[in-house]
C-alpha cells in the first residue's frame, strides 16, 4: 500500500507532509489545492492545508500519528512539571510525566512534519497530539505561572503607584499653598510661568495642522515574501460580536497560511466561549483561554497572546473592529522599507456610526482630528505617539524585548507608545483605516473615557518618576510632546470647566479690560490666549480631520465640540477619583450595539459562518 501511494504521490507532485493523506481518503483535488496554496505563499503544504481550513486539525494529526506509527494523545495529557514555557509551545514539544510509555509529546508544525515523515520507523519514546491539545495541556499544568508571567509586564509598571501618588498630591498641595500664601508678585509670576507652559503644550497640538505626513513608497510584497502575521484579539463578554468579528478577520487579504490569529478570552467568560465554539474556525484561528489572575485587564490577556505569537509582525484588534482588508499587506510592505528602528506603525481608527446620533458624530470628529491629523504629524516628526488601543502594528521581537504590555495600566496603548520612544524606537504612520463604533449612550461613553484618562494618569506617574532621564531620552521637544499629550490631556480636561467659569465671572464683572500693572495685564492676556488656543486645539484638528475624510456633513457639529469637551472634563474628574479608589479597575465597554456602523451591520447566518472556514 505504501509503495502504491508513493508512486501516486510522485505523479501528483504532492509534498510528503500532505501526500500521506491520500491513503486516509482525502480528496486529491483538496491536496493539490493545498500544495498550490503553499507554493504561492512560500510555505509548506501542511500549513496551507490546515490554515486555509481544507482539513480539520484533529483529523490531520490523527492521520499523521497513524502514518508515523505513534500513539495519539486525545485526552488529558499528563505533562512533566518542569515545562520550558512558552518555548515548549513555540517548539511544539513538551516532556511527559513518567509512566506514559513515551518521554515526549510533540505537536509539529510546518517543516517539522516533513522531517518526522522522513524519519518514519526511527521515532522512539514519542507520542503525538495536535497543537490545540498541547496548548490546553500546558495551560492546565502551568495556569498559575502563566498568569503570573502575564502580570509581570515591563519594568517600572503601573502597579506600585502609592509613592508617586503621594508625591503628586504633595506637589499639587505645595503649589496651591504657594499660590495662596506667597506675596502677590511671586504668585503672579508663578501663574504666568504655568500659563506659558500650558500654552507651549497647546502649541504642540496646533502645530500638527501645518504638517501633512509624507507619502512613503512601499511596493507591495509578493505572497512568498510576506512574513507570518500574528493578530491578537482580546475578548470579554463579546457574544454579540463573535460572528461579525470572525467574518471581518476572515475577509483580510493576506495569505491564510501566514496568519496566526489568537482570540483571547477570560476563563470565566462562558458566553463568549460558547459563541466562538459554534464557529468552525480553521487552524489559523486559535481560541486561547487566559488563565485566571490579577489584574483583570486587556494588557494582561495580550501578554498571554504575545508569549505564543508565531508572527514576525503583530497587531491588535478589538471585538468591534473592521479593518480594511489590505491593511496587513500595507503594514508588511511599509515595515520592509522602514529601518529596524521603526518598531510600530499606527493605523487610522475611524468612527463610522454617524447615523446613530449626535454623540457618535462628535466622537467621530474628535477621532478624525487625532488619527488623521495629530498622530500622523507626530510620526512625521519622529515624536512620541500615545498609541491607539488597536491597529498598532508592531515588530514582535521589539515588543518582547520591551517586556510586552503593562498589565496594570488601563490605557496600555499610550504607555507602550511612550516606552517605544524612550527605548529609541520610532512610530510610523499607516494610512489604512479600521472602522469602529461609538460606545453606545453617554454613560457608556463616559465610562470608557474615564478609563482612558485614568490610564493617562498612570502613564504620567510611571514615566514621570525620573523627569531628567525622560528629558534626556526624549529630548526637549519629545518631552514637551509627552507633557502635552499625556498628563497635559488630563490636566487640560480638569482645568477646562474651571477656566470657563473664571472667564465668565471676570467678563460679567468687567475685569477683562486693561489692568493697572504689567503682570496683571500679562496674566489676563495669557489667560485669554489660553482659552482661545484651547478652543482652537479642540475644533481645528477635528475640522481638518473631517476634511481629509470627506465628512463635510459633520462640519456643522464642530461648533458643539466645546460642549462635548465638558463631558470629557467630567470623565477626567472621575478618572482622578478612580485612580485613588480603584487604580487598576477595567471599565468594560459593551460592543455590537451600534445600528449604523460596519460592526453593527456584520450579522452573519449559518451559510456565512461556514464561509469563515472556507476562505
């Protein structure tokens, strides 16, 4: 029988890593398609066969075990205690507990399968299982250590915040006492210095209006030259988004054989687990259950996924994200022409549920100003970029070198952007959109914004511990950018309603006219300049962003942005309270509620669910 199959294999030109399946009853045309897919993608046929979804992973590895004459472990796998995690999963090999009849269990991928087939009959003390079963066994054996490793994160994380909070509180109290108790002249001089500093931070935002990001020529890469790409998608209570998310990821225009998609769910999230279990995912999708641990945050889940990432490049999407299908190709092409110091590319997050009401329109305008104007300008000037939570494309080796994400920071994306800059890496602009929806309703939107601003405060405290080192690494302009965009974002939100009240009071009292002393006139002039600059910093980037997006219908709502930012201020005050009361609490944002966004329109039925596994 073996001789007959071998002759047949030769005539068909099938690679050995799939040719043995002919004797298992797999259709010749299916195997020929897998071989062609593998050649086109520059990878092996077995990977193409599994990743495209032409055969079920369990069926393939059972057949491989029979061909090799090895035992197949399909139940609980008792592993040895001293597991080299995550190396054992990346290598697909782990030691077994004594008494199993074999010393090692393997779950080979790629070229390792052909090597095993070449050694058929000379394999001893080895059992075989599937990658999914091996991962489940390793996670069952090492749940505690894996959870602890994911919670460690980088050095200088946001966990020990008690001392920085005390220092910050003491500094603010000293500043307030100085302003109250100091003689009028020194107090006025201090106010003027603070106003000038705030004005300089405002200038950073306004300067972005004059900078248009350069267009970088990056010819598309042939499929064979594209790198393996890891996609991490952290999910929690996302039952509504499961099918639409699967469809959006299946629509990505990237060789299936080179995708490594990890859907990260929490151990107690039964509803998302059940929803995902109904989708016939091909092997390029992995549902990874994050071991229980503390803190319960998105970055902790991302760290679990990072340890298992097989891709040279990596990106993160949220449950409601709809990336443009060619986004990964564009990112890979840009990374290929950028120097190794470009460790990250930030894509454009676009809010697309304008038809759902006034709040989505204002949120969309704000995001247009941030992701289509401010961030591209920062990238063009090689300045620090507080990253967006998704559509940030990274070199995996650099991310691992930095220690992954800060599991205790509830705005882990902004923190990562600053850490990249401090380590000497730059962030580039990726002109590709990912469409998102607004947090439905003002209470949900406020909760989401509270979390973001609390994370900005955490990032400020973490990286502000050593101000001289920060200044030395980022340079004067980089340090000013950090001040303007991280602590400055929160401080301006806190000060905004106070400034409005004071200006209104002085205007009603007739105090905005010329004053008797020079310092009084300087202070009043700076205060009015700050107010006008602040309003310009709100409206002008949003206007330019809407113009670049072609959203002329949103121009009329821009005049309401000063009112919109009052609610941002409410979130800022809540963020300060939460930072003291519950610094690492993660406020969950519900997704899949929008009526008009791409994420809300991605309902898929049974026939379309099957399409997820056949692309």
